[in-house]
């Protein structure tokens, strides 16, 4: 298939973009894209490709922007129930931490998720997946973390694998058994850390090898915060996971700076996520590493908190910055990377070009997939998004709507 009549082709070619490089769109005019077997075969001048491949089926992009599909590298896609009542409580003055301390928050979703079957979890996730696809996301990372015991956490992994197999959104699972201290261990958090390290993580590995043979192990993530796991506990869990061969992620500095971002960098984690309260020292450590800094601007927005990731400082330090939705029922029920870009332009002070790169090639790097997706280059998977507009800057500039016209996954038109 030859995609032609493109106003701006954003290739994002050249790999993940660090620091001041962020925003290199690789913009081509009068270019066309040849897709075969789900892979991008050639990108070149439109007149030459039309002449060279006269019999190739054509797709007319209608004089609009063509770019890589969005990659969403941080979601909590699978959960049961909702927390609309907590949203209202927060607007009446309660904080997220106060609600969590009184048994709400993550624990309220844990109660609903523990009570749900794998089928129910999948049924509740499907409309979210549809919304992600409709808004131009073709690949997403997705976490467990709402059972905090086995087999519940494994059921969440099972739901993610089955959802990945049944529909078009490509899902990369993360095991987040360390999302919160389960109620059973309220007075003994170290007991839960022991259980995670000695039993649950080895069980996940065994379960994965039996249920997803040949597939790379999922990421292991920890919520490192005053209201969840402290730095020493996070270190123990992540070191154990690393020893078992899992790639690592961390939730750090959403509310308090405990040092989780620097820990992630030291342990060679693929990403460190949230990063609102990250100190200048930790930014320097992170920026000097291969760990991708993932900002989740929907989360402070969802909490009506005026503090966002110090993105400009991360870029000035030479860091790798990506964006994600954090789709979850507590702080950020948002499926749209377009809305994330709009927030990033305003509160992180990114330009549309920087935000687009952070939502594509750098987002792919944040899940270890930058060799395969996140840019349009010969040999890469043909995950392409056609916008309804002819100027890419309308991403960011416009918000609250949907500028996705068509989405291709592995060369197939899926939306
Ligand atoms: O990334 N912070 C921890 N996890 C989610 C919130 C989950 C929830 O409140 O259910 C987050 O913001
Ligand atoms: Fe999260």
C-alpha cells in the first residue's frame, strides 16, 4: 500500500531524542510511504514512488498529517469499578492521601478488582481500549496492581494477555504487585515486601513462562512514595526482580521525593515515572542514565494540583523525556495522548514538536520498543496515524476533541 497526498510526514527518524534534541520531527513534505507486510518498506518523494509502484494499492491521506501512532507507556488499563465519589470528596477538600489513609484510594479499587472475574475485568477494559485506539494510540503498557495478592494479580496479567490477543491495541504488561500495602499487611508492610520478594515475584516468573512462553518477561514496577513503599523497600523489590531477570520501572516523586528516580537510574530501570517532586540532584542522576523520565501530566491535572514535572530542567540536564496518560480510576481517567500533549504544552512548557516526540519515539523507548515502533522508518512496524488536520501544531494547540482520522496497526487500517 502506498500512502500519498500527505501535507506533513512526521517520521521521527533517528532514535530516541535526548535533551535539546527533543522535537526533531524529521518532517518531510511531498513524501509518500510504502507499506508491505505490516512493515514500512520505503519512504521517499511522492512523485517518484507513485511512478515506481504504479500498481500498488493507494491510500489517499487527503492532504493531512501522517505520523507514527502514539505509544502510551504508562497505564493501569485493567481495573473494576470507579472512584467518582472520591473525585467529589477531593473537590470538597479531602486530599488523595487522606482518602487513601481512610481505606479509599487504591484500596477501594483493590476491593472491586479482587471481586471481579477475568471476564469482567476484560469487559470493563474494552471500552477504554476502544477509546485509546480512536484517539490514535496503537501500543500501550498496562499494569496490574489492583489485587495485591495471588491469584488476583495473576488474573490481571491474564486479562492483559487475553486483551492483547483479541484486539488491535498492542499491550505490554507490567507487574505492579507493589502498588500499595494490601490491607492484610497494614501493620506489617515489611512482611508484604518479604512475600513479594520470596514468593510472589518468583511465582510471576513461573506463571509467565507457562502462560506466555517465548514472550519477554513483563516489567516490574513499584510505587515508591510515603503512602506506599519507602526507598529501601522499593530497592529490595526492584533488586529482587532484576535478579529474576525482569526489566524495571518505578512510580516515583508523585507526592514526595524519596529518591526513587535516582534508584531507578542506578538499577538500570527502563523508566522512572511521575517525577513531580524530583530534586535537582536526582534529575542530574536520571539525565545521565539510560532510564527514560516519563511525565504524566493528566495526574496533577486530575488531582487539580498545580505542580507538574519539571520537564524543562530534565531536558536541560540532557534527559530522555516521554509522556503517558497514567490511565487509572483514581487520579487520571484519560485515554487520550492528544490531551496529554495539550497539557504538556501548557504545564510542562513543551512545544508541540517536543510533545509529539515524547509521545511517540521516546514513549517507545520508555517501554524498550524504540527499535520497532515510535517512528516511521524503513523496517519498522507500520503503526501510522493520519490526523484530520494538515499542520501538526494543531496537536497541543487544540484540546478536548479528537484529531485522529485513521489509525493503521501493522499496516492494517483499524480505525
Ligand atoms: O499512577 N500512583 C499510583 N498509581 C496511580 C494511581 C492509582 C489509583 O489511584 O488507583 C498513579 O497515579
Ligand atoms: Fe501510575
